[in-house]
C-alpha cells in the first residue's frame, strides 16, 4: 500500500565549509574553472531505490512511494545537467576572440518539426564548410514559446585571423529564411550568456526579427518547450571537451584561493519525512564555486 509522498529538497546555506575529504570535481573550461564539492553527511538516501518513472521503494520498510510532481522535476533536473555540460563546452571553446561568430538561423514560415530543423542544419553546415574551410561549430536548436524552432550556431575558425562571413552568404546557403550574425564582444563567460537565452523567454520574440537582448523576460519559461528525448545541441569534431579531475576539498584548497572566486554558493540536500513526528534528514551539502581568470572577484 502506498504511503504519503516523500520529497528531497534543497536550500541555500551560508557560512559553511566542507570537510577536507569532501569529494571535489574541478572542471577547466577556458578562462572559467568550476568546482563542485559534495560533502556527504548521511547514507539515509541509499535506503531508497528507484523502481519506475513515478515510484521508488524504501528498502528498509518495503513501502512504495510516489515521486512528487512525477515527471516534471525529472525533466527539469535532466535539462539542467544537459545545460551544465553545454555551458562548459561553450566556455572551453569560445572566449570572444576575433575568429569566432554567433549566427542565428530562422525560418520564414512556421517550423515545428525538430527533426527537420536538425537535418536542415546538417545541409547548411556541409555547404558552409565547403565554401569556408577550417570551421568548427556548436549548434543549439532552441524552441520558441510559439512552438516553433530556430537555430543558434557558434562558429570558430582554426585560423587565428578575423572571421567574417557575409549575412547574404549565410542566408543563401541556409535557404530557409533569415540569418543574423553577431560578434560576441567583451564577454568573459559566453556559456552563461547563452544559458540565459536558452532558459528564459522574451515574450516579444518573433521568428522574422533579430533576437532581442532584453525586452519582457520570463526567467526559466523556455524549459517547458524542450522535448524529452531530443538532443538539442551538437558540435563538430574540432570542438574540445573540458578537462575534469576529481580530488578532495583539502587538495582543492591548495590549488585555489576561494576568496578569489567570482561565484560561491552552498546548498544542503534535505530528505523530508513521511511522518510529521519525524525530523527531516540532511543528506549532504553541495558547494559550487567558479573562478574566472578574466574577471576580478566579487566584492
């Protein structure tokens, strides 16, 4: 028999310092370095075993529980993991250099077919790479709140000189509508810049117009439009993956001065009780830190 729903929640904590043996992941992404430290407090969570999309079992009592809100939190969590990988990939390959471009490809008519948009981009890239050699890309297919799609492409040349591709050439090669070309200047965290674009919605956005930087923005609203089971970003062979190492917090302190971090936040993960007479249980603490060699620390 099913019992009340159990939930795992997180909340921000302050003035917390991990133990020296806490597992720390260091990810080097160009001028940005990210650290994730997990300080495990309790093994209580190991009691619970996932058994289906909507249910899990408490192995100690044999009771079956339902996940809160069913699939929606899982979709959001999976998307956030995907976005995290994408942000790191972007930062590892793009740093506002003169051999980089940002291109947005849109359709003149409505495009609500993700698979066709993906195929259209492959054709576009084959033609573009034939005319302009030695190029690499990160491609992102972005859903609009209208239900249609457009495509962001970060392009870089293996050559160190200035990269210029005329808008008319791009639109001719694209052949499906408009193409917008931008140089991303004076940005020391391009991944974070695109993360905001990919999660937030400008309610005035239109396929036939150049994307707006800021209008009426609804944060996180775009997450609802990403389909499950579709890989909305891809990249070419020349794009380099970030370097990741695993160590301890004690060792990380020898490499980094955490007072110089541009971002530092700690969350505690809490297992809420079934019974109101029980106390909540803190499972672990997760500290995320970020260093940026092009930026001074936060005041």
